[in-house]
C-alpha cells in the first residue's frame, strides 16, 4: 500500500509503533509521505489496535499539540493498512507527530513521534 518508490528517502518520515496502554495496545508503522496517486498522506501500515472500544481520530500535529494540528479524520479499523490524505497545498514541515484521540471525548490516547 505505501509505495515510496521514487521518493527521496530523506523526505520520508516514519515511526514504528509498539505501545501498550491500560486499555489498549497499538502496533504498526506510521509514514508521512507522498501518495503515488497524488498529494501527501499519512499511511498506517499493518496498524493494529487491540482492546480499544471507542472510535479514534488522527491529527497531524506539532509536538503532540492538537491545537496546532490538521484533522486527518477517523481511523479505518476494518483494515490494518490505510491512508489518510493531507489537504492539498499543506506545508507538512512543522508537523512532527501523529496524535490519536477519542472521537467522542476528544481525549488524547496516543502520540506518535515521526
């Protein structure tokens, strides 16, 4: 899914996630890159969420601060590999984290350093 061929490796930002929390376990890879179909995206590759009951929203954020973020939308829990597009024309250089928050309560659940 996340075909990064043709991209300068220095421009691909990624993180491996293996986090166990009180009520959930998160594992997989998160990649900020260029979508072969056009535009920039955050790819979630083999991203598994275990034991979390709520719905999650993803944000591309600066230093984990949702107030300085772009709402990427709801996570696709049906597939372990999916992508969330970043609005066209967005300068992604200030963003260094992906924050997952509970859709209903808005509580920050996980911060992923890219």
